[in-house]
C-alpha cells in the first residue's frame, strides 16, 4: 500500500526528499506568519 502523500505526487520511493521539501516550505510559512503576528502585535 502506497503512502498517500507520495502516491498523490507520483514520488514513490522518494519519501525523504518529499518530507525535506515539505518541512522547508512549512518552516518558511511559519516564520512568515510569526513575523507578521509580531509586527501587528
């Protein structure tokens, strides 16, 4: 059975690359939201 995330983007066998890319994007988004919250507070 294929993991949902890898089969959704057709990257079977490349789990570490997918997780690494997703983690980087998530960190950037969190930092942007935290920065905006800090500015507006």
